[in-house]
C-alpha cells in the first residue's frame, strides 16, 4: 500500500514522457494535481492504516516503511504545495516545452519527497532526499537565466557536500551495527552499557548533512539565491516543502524515532535554531527584493522548528511538527503572492510596488494573513505553533530560549510590516494605474492557503480529531 505513493507517480511520469508529443498541455498539469490531491486525501486517511515494517535487502541490511502521525502531516503538506506549484507554473511558464519539463520534474520531486517521509531507514532516506535534490537543482535552472544557473550551482555544490556527510554517516552505521533502520540505531543507542561512540558520530555526521539541506545557519548561504532566482512555481515548491522535507523533516523524524535524551545534542539544536532565528530575521529586515526577504524569513522560521526539537521533549516534537506544517502553508502563500505581483509588475523589487495592495486586493489581503501567521499573531495558525514552542522550551527548563523565541517574533512582525508598508500599503503610484489583480492560477491557491491559515487558527482548540490536533492527543497532551 505505502509503496504506491512512490510507484504510482513513477508510472505516471513514464507514461507522460512516452506519449509526450501526443498529449495536450492540460494532461501533465492534471496528472500533477490529481497526484498532489491524492497525497492530501490519503494523508488524512492513513491513521486507519498504521504500518511500521522492515523489508530485508541483504542478510543484515533492511529498509523500513512507516505510516504514522508525522508521515500524515507531511503527505498533506506535500500534496498541498505540489498543487500550488502546479497552478503557479501553469500561469508563469510560457513555453510548452518548459511547462512539460516542469511537470515531469515536479513528479520526480513528488516521488522523492513521498519516499523520504514513508521510509524509516537512513540509507533509503538519503537516496530519496538525493532524488528530490536533483530535481530541485534542475528546476531552479530550468529557464537558464544567469542568476538562476548561479543559484542552482550553489544549491548543487552545498547539496553535494551534504550528501557526502549523510553517506559517510550511513557507511559508519553499517560498519558499526550492520543496519541502518531507525529502530536498530535507536536500540543500539539505548543499550544498557552505553552505545558505541562510532554510532553516535555516525548519527551526528548525518545530522550535519541535514543542517546543510535545511539551510540552517551557518550553512544557509545557498538558500536566498536559490529561492530568489528560481522561476515563481519553483520558488513556491522550494520554500513551501522541498527544504522542509530535505532537511527539517528528517531532523524531526530522527528526534522522534532515533535519538535518546542527550543534553549536548539538545544544546546543539538550541544554538543552531537560535542562530537561524536571529540571523534570518535581521537579514530579512535589510532586503529590498521581496523574494530574498521571504528567503531569509524562511531561515528564521526553520530556526523555530529546530529550537523546538532542542527542548528534547515530546511536546517539543509536537510543536516542531505543527510549526513545520504552518510554515509550509504560510510561506507557500507568501511566495504565491510574490509570483502574483511579479506577474503584473515584472519585478519583485519592493521599491517599485508602493500601494500595490489597492490594485491587487486579494493578493494584499492574503499576504497580510500569511504575515500575521508567521509573526505568531492570534487568531492565525502560526500563533498556536509558536505558543507550543515557547511552552515546550519553558517546561524543559530552557527559559532563555523561550524568551528569545518571543522576542524574535517581534522582529518577524517588524520586517513583515516594513514589507507591507513598502509593497502594499499607501497611495498607488501613477505607474500602477493599469495594474489589475492576478489571474485565477495565482489567486485560487493563495485563497486556499489563507483559509487553511485562518480556519486552523480559529478552530484548532476545538478540533479534537483534526489532522492538526491528533499529535497532541496521541502524546497524551491536552489544552
């Protein structure tokens, strides 16, 4: 059953490319939307199909399949962002060949991300993350612009370094215990006489690779260029879900299924998360390009997820997962709105957008909703996940980091208010007289994401059996 999440997109990809010239433009687009929607639907249904199994590959080497709450959240997130990227691509890709290539690469990304969130061993995780990375590298440079190629090259270079760390970690695991499944590594780390030092090193080296792929400080140099130079649909995909699956999902999974309580590891996560929060927020304040500002904002928001993991508690893992979902939604929304503005003005320079909100009311309104959610303002969904992060840190005795998380939210609100003032508020320039609201391909996903953000925030305390609150219930928590 779970293998269908990989095999069906692969089969569709092969069929689309075998009959490339015979198919109308709408067919690849429809295929991507159907498969993305299937991720959402089956992601919501997976709790009725609990699976956690291991399949032998060699005599002492296995790969595992897992379908749990974390898988469920990510399948829903992947499906939603894939659909949004497909909508934006339909509007922004002008040539037939580029559109078809984008849809094919989007399916490759879907295969990679689905595999990554369904498999529960380090080697398979590495393989599917590399599948996603290769597709992302090509997508960034798909239009062959000089800045896009530069951004893709930086992404490729850092991704290769990350792959080296991850594969080294996998090799050390095989050398140490002869297995790479999460369960086997966890069992070895919790043995009574102390786990092998080499195994701890292996997991640590693997995590360094995830830090690079997730764009955490000080490995964040590739991220702003990749996000800002990529085509609009690719930016939505990268910022919304790719870097979350490639680096941050794996961190959450390892924290939940593999690691044991370790003060030194918790401190590493706390410091890395705090640095990313502060550096990303400060860098975002000084940006004049909307996409680069949103890219640095992503670094800051990812820091919140990592700092929650640093709490070293179940509540911290829940908070990290919930904020990761929220970030996928509101950051995808912000990049969709950025694409909307770029489609009308031909630029993402905020100095040339003054008062655009009056001309593009749907775009301006949904941007404001995403901004308030990112800053943790009630009643939007980001408020709840940031509140859980602060509570997790405070209960874990990390009061200083909890205070930092609150103060940094003020910084987040500050740079988003600057963005709103420069780009959307104020009297429209006479040069914008002919500007109109973006087309439906931009507005529809923006409105859907805005509704998810609002409804999740308003009804989250009441939805006891919702896909977003089941994590709390399953951990025996209440609110």
